[in-house]
């Protein structure tokens, strides 16, 4: 079989596992829709909305892949009757097909095949569960890694890139924490920055940015013009809304089984005087706050505001986000170990270099999706280039989630067989 034919077959192939799952969800959608028509219920309406994309995608896929009955084909109508891929292939493979109809079938085959490919992709994508935190705002943390001052400078570049991206997409963004050395604008060396990005779906939009971002460029202090490599770690966390409770004395969240829950009895609070540059309030009031989650050893220290209360609120926000993310990652790691025998590779960890920014070549390459753009300036300005890179990575993530979904099904079937 030719290489093009193999790729085409893979693109339109839908395993029985995926098809069975889609039909089960579509049947559930039909049943719940009937219930909703008789008696409106908020929870049922929400579930119907979640299942609707799969039901619609399955209907489109079935229409694109239906095998036509030969009795329905009126050869005098040509392309209007030969609507499905299977029928077109049969016409082309039948020696008895007349020349005119064969020509029409050959013209229709590419577009029909593309329609089936698109329908198959939509159906597969609809089966991927929506990330449970996708609807939330997020916290984006930047920390320089290997590379010294050059890494700190690049952290500042990335901070400005994400601020510009948020501004262009009308996402409110504010700096929760910023530790930097002397310098202004492009010369500032960022030691740590936490950007809070508000707006529904911010986490779902930006979670693809988590990982190690690598820069290759000639530092301003390099006398011999040698290219240096530095790295910055980007961590994206879901930002949970305040419960309205007293966060200093009450648990954050009411459900002990949720990722959001933090028992205040497990958190040690220390207050101290702020250190470093910052004006007359530094070293004069106990405004700095440090929270320590004793069971995990997670520590959050904030001294940005002159108000102890404001620093305390920020610290709780960051602590809840870090603990919730850690709990989810622990579950994902457990599932990754279960899947590895089927998929062959585990989930990419945060320690992997996910993207390279090369100044000399004006190039940006994402090592997950494989996309390469030679529009570095546009990417660093948070422009459409960054949109394209992020979109390609989200597509890559969907493919990996589909692989994991298929692996889960195979693991489940193997367990039943045993």
C-alpha cells in the first residue's frame, strides 16, 4: 500500500472502542434529552450540554461514512447520488462502471475523503473529557533556571510576552508577586514572578505553556559573541475562587474530598517584617506572611503589599492552587504508570524542555507538537505567532489524551478478561 494511502486509512480509522464509547454517550444524550423535555432539571440540562458535541459529531461521522445501498444509486444522477466514500470506492473499483460515472467518482473522492477525515477527528476530539479545571482562571509562575542572570532576563521577556498575550485577548492580568533585581523594562532580572490571569477558561487556554522554556542567544555581556543557553520554568496552576469564609481560621472549601479543600489546621502561619527594597514600610511592620502546609511541606511567602491582610489573602490563593495542582498531578502520574504498558510513553513532566527560542535564527520551536516559526519577535510580543504555537500544542495534547483514553479502555477490557 502506498504511503499516502496508509496515512489516509489512519486518518479515517475509528476503532471499535472509540465508536462504542461514542454510541453509548449518544444514547445517554438521547435519553436525558427526553427526560429534560418532560421535566426541566438544571443538572440534567448541564449533562445534556456536555454530551451534545459527541452526539452531533457521531451523527456527522455516520453520515460521512454510511455505506450506500447499491439500489439507491441512480447512475444518471452521478455525483448527487454517490455521496459516501464507500460507494465512490466501489464505483472506481468496479470494471463495469462506465467512463463518465468513473470520472465523476474520481472527482468526488478527494472531497468526500476529506469530509470523513474531518468528521472522524471531530468525533475523536469530542470523546476527550474536558479538563476539570479548564473553566477556571489561572496563576502563571515564572522562575529562572540554569543560566544565571541571562535566565533571569529571559524570565522578564516571558513575563512581558504573557502580559501582552493577555491584553490582546482581553484577559485581565495582574502581578501577584514579582521579585527582581535592579533594572527597568527589558533590563530587569526576574527571580520569581506570579501572574494572576482572570477570566473564564484562562487555565484551559494557558495550561499548554507549563514546562521549561529554553533560550539560545548572545548575552549583552558576552565579549566573544558566543551563544549561551538558558532556561526558565513556567508553571500554570488553576486559580480557585474565594469561598468567602475567613481563610485564616476556616477550611478553604467545604468538601474534604475535593482538590480545593485545605484544612486550616494543617497550615502554619508566620508573620514577619518584609526584607529588601521597597520603601519606608520595609523592616518597620510585620506585613510579610509565610504559609506552610505541614503535611506536604509546601511553603508560600508573600511580602508584596504593605498590608498583612492583603499578603495573607494572596498567600492563601497561591497555596490552594499549588496543592490542588499537586493532587491532580499525583492522580495523573498514577494513571500514567498504568497506561505506559499500552501507550509506550508516560506523560511529559515539567522538567522536560518544551520550547526553544533561538535569537540568532529568529526561530521558535515547540518540541511537543513539532511546530517551528521564524517570527520570534511576534511571538515574544504575544502576537498571532504565539497563538499558532499554543494552538498546535493544544492539538498535540488532544492527541495524547486520545491515546490515553484508548489505553484506559484497553486496560479496562484486559481487567475484565482476566
